[in-house]
C-alpha cells in the first residue's frame, strides 16, 4: 500500500483548505495530529501555551495582532471571538464570510515570510504537521512568535478554541463556545452509544484510490456514530488502496466528501451493483469543508453522518447522488 507523500494533496478533506475544482483536490497526509489539549494557564505576568511539539510558549500579554497559517485555524480564531485581531490568513481561508476580506500571506506550504514580518504580528498560529517546519523556524529566527497546534480528535476542537481565546484575551467569548461544543459532542456520543456498528469505506480520491486509516480525525469522528472504518488497521494515515480490496471488504456503506458542482465522487462504484453499499443505496456524502477541517463545522458533519448511518442500519436507501441536511 502506498501512502501519499508529504507535501502532496489529493482531496481537500484531508487538507485544511478548499481547492476550487476537482483537478486541484489535495491530500496532505501529515494532517494527523497531536492536539493541544491542556488548557493554558494565565497570570498577571504572562500567558502560557502548550506547543504541539511538547514545548511551552509564553506571551507577555494577549495577542492583538494574529496571523493564521491554515484555513481551519482562521475558523478557530473567529470561533474564539478574536476575528478582529486576525490580520492575515493563507489561501482557501473562506469561513466565516468576513475572513474572505482579510489579506493573504501565501498558502499553507508557501508562506510569504517577508509579508508576515511587515505585518508585525504578536502571534502566528501554525499547523504543526501542515506547515513547513523550516519556514516556521525561519519566522522564529526573525523574532516572530509562533504557536504550533494540532487537532487529532473532534473533542480537541473545543480545547483549541478555548486556548486561542486565552491567547487573544477573549476567553469570555471563547470559553462558552468551547463548552457548547463539548456539550453538543457529548450529546451526539450519548445518542449513538451502543448502536450496531456500520462498516464503511471512506473514499479520499478515486483515481488513484485513496482512503484513511483509523487514526485519522475523520475516522475518529465516524466512531461517534458507530461507524467502523474497514481500513482502520492500515499503518498509513492516508493509504493508496486497490479497488479489489474494497470489493473484498464489501462495506455496508460508502462515504465521500461532497463538492458542489463536481460529479458525485462515488458514482464509479455503481458499476459494482453486488456490493452491499451499492445494492442498499448506502452511498453517503458529507460536506467537504465541514468534514475536512478541524473546526466547529466538523460537528455538523458528524451529526449528519449519524443520521445517514441510522438509515443504513434500518435499510433505508439514501439518495445515491447526495443527501444533505
């Protein structure tokens, strides 16, 4: 089995941005993650933040000028109530709508270091496994404060929002948002606890054929709904697989990201009508941006996935093209 090479992309839901067309769909395999789960402690002297690489970052005061280096990080900053402090973002940062008006400083792989220095940020929030470490090191050498974070599980989204709100001095806004997300995820988990597992295949890209293993945040999100990834035990995070391996596994459901305007990603599987998923009409689509980004909208995708898997359990056919909320 072949894993996607570092720095390459095949489908946007494995990256933290949204390319404009199928031909630019990307998979960045390193998007697996060790989350910043500990809530930082504040004092009159400084703000202490945990780095994803195990280090500690101290800020002398809340950050008033913030730059983010991945689209999901921009979403998290807005969710934390610090959108007005966000001075620059990377390409494909498009949610919430106000972020579209914020200046760009390159993309997650090619960062405009000179422009960042000119903007004089108090804090650059980086994606540890997604941004080039050489670029982040260079920013630090130039005197820029860089905070690297990661999110590997849906429950860590709330932690990241609360941590960002502490870094930005907006905890009065960010803490209730985080608590609401924790409560929502807890309710979803309770509602789906003990349900019959549903074996599914998650398709990252069709040609070549890529999937995800059980360590991916998408797999961990589907676990909330009782979904069982048929390729969970593969060692690679985003492995290339054969069509024959999917046919032999014969999953109860097939899932893919839904990209408006594109041909339904699972359409090719209709040529194998004897597959359980095809025969039962269990071809499921989740909003690409929601399922791809470690941000609050991931919970919307989890909720939709739980509803769709319930239909699979009860042998109700799902629209073979797309079914939205």
